[in-house]
C-alpha cells in the first residue's frame, strides 16, 4: 500500500472506512463478471471517407469547404467603388 493511500485511509470516518472496505471486497467480482462486457476495440474505418458524398476523402471535403468559405466571405464583403 502506498503512503498516499495509507494517509487517505487514516482520514476516513469509521462509516466511510466501512463503505470503502465493502467496495474493495466487491471490486474483484465486478471486474471478473462476464455480464459486464469489456468494450470492443475502437474501429476507425470512418476516417478519411464520407458515405454518399461527392468527395472521396476527408481532405477533398475540407478543401471544398474552405473554397466555399472563401467564396462566401468574398461575396459578403462590401464592394469597392
């Protein structure tokens, strides 16, 4: 047990200490319980592609978005006379 954990335990009230002890006793069964499935590994197959889009990659979509932003900014600027 670490010094930090020992110090934290010494500051607990008897009621708090009992709750911590009950939790610690249940913890192994919670971890090994097959009813609680572990998360599946993250799938990154969405990266770099857009479904049903005219752009095949995220970079193409980003370039198109930036082009559209520039066009809209230029359109909204006051015209010089």
